[in-house]
C-alpha cells in the first residue's frame, strides 16, 4: 500500500508529524489529508471514465464506418449497379 515504505519509516514519519502538529492538531490534519486523497481519487476515476467513454465512442464510430463500407460493397454488383 505504501510502496517501499516499511514500518520503521512510517513510525519516523508519524513521530515527525506529531512533533510538528502536536497531539491535538494531528487528528484534524489526518482527516484533512484523508479528505484530500479521497477527492483526488474520485477526480482521477472521473477523468479515467471520461477517457474510456471517448475511446468507446471512437471505436463505435469506426465500427459504424466499417459497416457502411461493407454495406456499400454488398449493395453494388461487379458492374457498379446497385442491387435492390
């Protein structure tokens, strides 16, 4: 979850945060960081979803064009006349 951070590194980070913010302010800072991370995750998921929608729309357009080309090829005989 934390990449290459082990337990000793996390303890050092927590001690430094405790010294900087103090015991009364630390829970508030933790909540703020958690809220910011949730917002960041939500935003990245929204952006990812929009990219996927755009890719699917482009693929759908390509498929529609392929179907039109095949339909056009099938509707014409060898002499260029349309078959009803």
